[in-house]
């Protein structure tokens, strides 16, 4: 009697940075790549339309990611000021 365990992780990618997190452009590109996939054997016109749609997804994601960052910074500055840390709030505003 034997036990066998099979684990399939699928395809994945590891991307690292040095001394910072990933920028909004990286995340927008990642979103677009996850949402839209263009097959290698499709008609060239369909591939072109898919690539244009992928770019639209990327641009839309980038816009809203940047808006979310601004909104979060607004929340942080308000919280720092509420707690009496105007100096910290000013640092966040300058970012």
C-alpha cells in the first residue's frame, strides 16, 4: 500500500523590486495581462482588436489605481492630523 500526493501549481511569475514596491504601471499591466489573453493562432484582425482592448483595460486600471493611491493618502493625512501629527501629514502630502 502506498500513498501518492500530486500538487500542480500551474504557471506563475515572480517579480521583485529593490527598496520600493511595485508602481501603478506594473499593477495595471498585471491586471491587463490577467483579464485579456490573445491567442497565438487567432486571425490578425482579432488579435489587433484584443491588443487594443488590453491597452484600454490597462489604461483604465492605471487611472483607478492612481485614484485609489490618492484617496488612501488623503485618508492617511487626515488620520495623522486628527492624531496631532501634522508633520507626518505634511510628509505624506509631499509624496
